[in-house]
C-alpha cells in the first residue's frame, strides 16, 4: 500500500482505501467532461510535485506555494479546454507548465526583491491548517527506531554527512551505515502505515458505535 | 531515468539535501512527476528530515508508553479532517524556519559524535603488573603495536593477554581503547566495563572516562553521563576533561529532558 495516499486519505477523512489512480488518458478525458473528482485527483497528484520543483528553484515557500497553485490552475484550464494534444504526456505537460511559470516568476523577481528589502516580511501562516498530528505521527514512528538508527538518519539528513563520515563517527562500516539508513526509512514507512491502519480501524469502530 | 537508477544513486535523498546539480535535479524532477514511488521517497525523506530537526536527541531505552502518541484520540484526529498529509509537513516547516540555518545547523547528534572522539591514551610500560610471563609477553608485543598506532593488529594480543590473566586491568583497558580506535564501540564498552568491574587499578579512572566516550558513541547518553561523573568523582587527571564533557553534554542533551 502506498504510504502518502493513505495518509492523505486519512487526514481528509477519505475512503478506507485510496482510490486507484486513473490512467492519464482517462483522467484527461474526465477533466474535459468537467468531472470535479477528476480535477481533485489531478490537483492532488501534482500539487506537491510542483511545490517541490518551485521550492527548489525559488527558495521561498510562500512564492513556491503561489506558483504551485498557479500551475495547477493553468494546467487545469488547458485540460478543460482540450489544449493537451497528447494526454499520455500529462506529467511532462504539467512539469513544463510549472517550469514556465517558475521561470516567469524568477524573471519578475527583481521588483519583488526590491520591495522585500523595504517591507517587513508578513508573518507566515500554515495554509494547510494544523499539522500537529502529522508531526506526532512521524515522531512516533521515528521514536520506534533504535537510537543508533535515529542517529544515522540525523547525521545523514540534518548534518548531511556521507556514509563514510558517519561510519567513522559511529564506529561502523560505511555499508552498514547505508543498510541501516535504508532499513530505518523502510521501518518508518511501515510504522506509519501501521499507525494509520489502526487509526482507521479505531475511527471506523467509533463511527459504527455511534451509529 | 529508471527507478532502479534513482534508488541506486540515492537521488531522492540527494535531491532533498540539494546535492544534485541543476541538470540532475531537473531530470529527477521529470522522473518523479511520473513516478509515484520515487515521489513518495522524496516526500518521506523531507518529512523525516523536518521531524528530526524538531526532535531532541534520542535517549535510548525509553518505554513505548512514554510517547505521546499513546495518548491521542485517533478518532478525534480523523474527524479534524485537516488537509494534506506528511507530504505537506515539510513546507510549513520550511516556511517557519529562518533561511540562514537551513541545512547548515549541526545537529545534536553530530556535536555528540564530536564529544565521543578520542585520542588514544599513552601507554607507560611501568604500569604493567600482575600478569603471568606468557600474558606479559603478549601484552608487551601488543602494546608495541599500540604504540605504533596499529590498533587493529594489537587486539589479538590484548585478548590473549587478558585471557591469560583475567585479573589484569591493563590488557582489558587497552583492549577497550583499541576497540574504540577501530570503531567497534560495542566491544570497547564491554572491555572497559570489565576493566571497571575489576575494581581498583591504575586504569580505573581512565576506564570510566573512556567507557563514557564509548557509551556516547553508542548514543547511551545516560550511561555515558554516569561514567563521566564517576571519573570526576575520582579527582584524578581526568577530572577536568570529564567535567568539561559533562558540561558540553548538558548543553546537547540536558539531563532530565527527553
């Protein structure tokens, strides 16, 4: 079972199992017919992908969010109007749209930067609502790892050390560091899936009990 | 680009850490636009990274029931209906953190590893005592290797010497040091514990001190703190360094904190 669709489905109070993703052709066709579910599926599939690209290029979360939203809307409008000639190349089309809009943003960023120098930055707000539970979920999964494995993940992902450097620090062989890192990430995914499954079962029971 | 290639080259991790060049990053982005598996890997690594940045250093051997997850009401969580998932966590975290420290801040784990670094203590032959002739010979041979910096090569001789005379603290102590020097912290802590267990010896203070170091390497912080306190309590040459280590340790992983 894919991890992220499960989590996203859970937090959105979605179905017990994530719906199977539609084939690109079917998805494009459904959007052209104006099916709201298809548009939601499209947005869910590409939103965070575009955010990744935008954030890497722009280094500014607020701008990245704006550009991502703009990209999804622009792509959806094109799809509604049937302007995608090769629906099988949907991913490449969205990626290209994102790249163009990011480039536009970068080109016009001089004025923005000038303004930013003279204005206080607005307070950041979480556009997604609270993420406390998401954090708790991850922390609980991380807490189940052996301390050494947590340490390897920290040294890799926070301190950005390579396996050889970590091996020297922790008294392990580099191949052991690599193996433990891979194993740790797999364990986290499994743990999250397990927690999510338990949550879902518990919620289902509560709903049945209350009915 | 294939998934196998992406996995083999750890592209998801390198992408999140900003270690791909522009062309590599763009190729990988094109790939994860189509590939759910690789995109999931990117999001998982991002989320784990942000969670680790927020979490205090792990102190081992805490019972599972101590974690707050046990106190949550899952049904209530579900009914909140909050949007997004782990995949969006990183973004809000990125936005609330000053750009200056992104990726550059040394974690507590790295500072801890620094504290655990050691220089091998010098060996003074006059300290040799108590071993039988055979054990003494093996010990001398091993310590000649030790003096030359050949710690791995010294280990078999030190094991033989400590087997020949189980009451000899010197061979066990330097065995522990050799294990530390070749990054076998588990075995180092075992040998140093045995040295401590032998009781009063010329190596007792050092054994506590270096056992503390070995436990730091093993991320056994409470145990390390205890051994360093014992080294301080002996008021010998290592009192000041042990105190300094305890002070640094307190900054990284405060006693009594999580």
